[in-house]
C-alpha cells in the first residue's frame, strides 16, 4: 500500500446549492490539516458562483445538476488524474463532524484496509431520525442481497478510499444509488472495508437533503438496472 499522509489525500465535496455552508466547511477541513480539497459544483443555482475560495481549493463545475453520484465520480476522476494516494468524501451540508477526518485517516494508516467507512450506526449517541434508519437498513439489506456481506452504513457519504479502489471500481450511476453500487462492487472485488463510528448532526436543513422514500423506488430500479445490464 502506498504510504498515505494528509498531504497526498484529496478531500472531495460534492456540492449542490450549499453556498451558505461551504466556506465554513472548507475552513474547518483545512484546520484539521487536510489542505487538498476538491469541490464539485453540481450545477448549483444559488450564489455559489460568487464565492471566493483560496488558491489551494480546486473547484470543478457541472453545467447542469447531474446528481451526487456523478459529482463524486468527477472528483474521483480528478484524484486519479493527479495521482492522489487516497480520497475522502464528505457531505457539504455540515452533517458530518470534520474531527472525524482524523478518525478515518488514523484507521486507514494503522490497518491494511482499502476503504474506511464512517458509520453513523456504530455510535450510540447519534440522534438519527427513524425514517433515515428505516431507509438505510433497507439499503443495507439490498447490498447484502447482491454481495452476501453485511455493512452497517452503506449509504454513508463519509469515507476514505484508496487509490487502488478508485482505479478498479468504476461508477455508472449518477444519483444516490451510487452509494449502494459502489459498496457492492467493492465487496464483489474482495476489497477490505473497515467501519469506524462517526458523529452525525441532523437539522431541518440537512433532512431536506439526501435520500427519501419518495425517490427510493426510482433509486432501487436504477441500481438494479446498473448491476444487471451495465457491468
């Protein structure tokens, strides 16, 4: 495994209409010593375009809103092009605790794992809405059906991924179904996953984001289509 330091890790932040939070998030990430940051603006219609970022932050733009999976994959492609040893993905809505960046990093450097997955369900004091618990457990079950392996938080957007995985696991889906697609493909290729507990903070704002039952059916159908017909 390539020697991994904070200097050769890229933090990827998919962004859609997060202008009110993104500058604060970037500052907090840099305070943890992670100075390689790539923001993927997925066709935002708010005032994101008027924000000023320092020269060390890379900002990539989608002309239209394609979905969080497509934005994440754009970040992955950039990381591969620039030969980063690993990437960390984090949500833009301040749902994640930036202090857990070090939890992911330390678990990755101390263990021979290909992916460190931040799990909301391994930390008992997280206040996770019941509707989110139900959706995530259903998604976990779908992943189990396709991989015969259990992961406690397949839908987590907070994870550290080695370059080896980036090079061998292509993404095909553009929406939230990419989370399940990615974990299934990782498990099928027998990459090792370590799960670590992370903090999560839900607000009325963050609950408006993310997956829900209203589009869960569409997500499931897209996932099935991808796994059966696009491999």
